[in-house]
């Protein structure tokens, strides 16, 4: 199956829900110019956030794939906050930076869509809402958002995974990722890779909150199968493009060993109609921030 099998035109968005594992939909005519306004504005605003941020002295690297001791509460309570997460290996044992602070951040999450006016505007833009309606989403809610840096030279590998492993719903098939490229994403700087058709096979692994008193904040139930690298195909995309990611499609990205960053803004939406959000998920709505509607 060739690379184009993952791609669809804007006409493909009219099918209810997702007809295939993923496809991209350029955000209308002039999308690169818009990437120089709204999304690029977000890029610069994020730079201001990083520049003014003073990190916690002992905060360890943390992500949905690697959670180190000392970071548990910081991670688990980030669903309704704006917090910073490091690349692996950028701090010494005392929490001092080994590289410049602005080059050490892996991502910012997980409530940019709610508390930052720039990212809120992007998330709830008229084009995003129009796309949601074309997909047949009736009651979509935004569950999380992230600004991903994929730093040059050190932007870490993201191993093969399915988003529903971390954002589990009953029934399955209710999670959709919006991945907006703020810079060109290439094979050299760590574009996304997908296994076509893998969204039809369900999931075999879940990340759940660990029981009280456990040594870790989360644990994995089940295991992923061994994936053949030859099954993956790359999906490079230009600045201003959007990739839609089905919650069960297997995807990954490689280490960014290039001299160019690969900034992206991404958020996940759940179709809330007739859907149950697992109380075992690491991410939970709070009284301060119930999952907001995508539609305004």
C-alpha cells in the first residue's frame, strides 16, 4: 500500500467519522500563510512561555511513554493546567540544565486549549469546527492539547503506539487527534509514520492509573504486539497542514537527528455522544475544567 493510501482530499472529510486510519486535510487555500499567522503566532507565544518559565528544581523528564520517579503528581495533575515536560537527559542529578532551557523542552501540555488564548483560538477555529461537522461529530469535546517541539538533534523517538491506549473510551473509535504542523515535518526531522489499516484491529494495551500506594502513578495492562518496521509508511507534511489521527491507528516518530526542529500543535477530541470516558485513564476532567465542547 503506497503512501497516498493514507491521504485524502477535503472531500474525504464528508464521510461520517473516519473512513481510514488517517489522512490529512490542508486547512483551506492559503494554509501556509495561516501557518504564518495563527499557528506561527502560537509558536512565538510558546517561545515567550519557555523564556519566562522557571522550572521546578527536581522535576524529572516525563511523558505518556516514560514517567520517572518524582514526576508522578506533576504529570497526573497536568490535565487542567499548562505544564512543561523535558526531553530525556537534559538535566543533571541536581536538576540543572545540561543544555539551554529553551532547547530542553519536549512539550507543553495539557490544557493549552482552555487557558491560553492563542491555542484556544486555534483549537476552536471555524475551520476546525467545520471539519468536525463534516466528519459527523455531534458532541465533540476537547480532552487534551499539547505543543510538541521535537528539538533539533535531541527530539526523542516516540515508539509505536495507539492514542486509545492512553485515552480509552467505551466503545472504542471515539478519539480523534488533530495534529497541526507549525513547521515542515520531514523524514529527516521526525515526521509521523503510520501502519495503514491498523485502526481496525482494536487495542491490546492500556495505560491506567495505578492503585493508591503503588510506586508508580500509572501502569500498563496488556502488551503491544511486535511491529514490523516495514509496515510503517511516513507521512511528511508541509507547514500549515493538518493530520487527522484515528484513536486506534498505530503510529510513531523517529528521533530528530537533524538540525531543524519540528514544531506541532496537537489536540484530541472525543465524540461524547453515547460514549463513556474511562475512570482509569490518567487524564480526568476536573470541576475546574470539564472537557469543553469543540463547538462554540
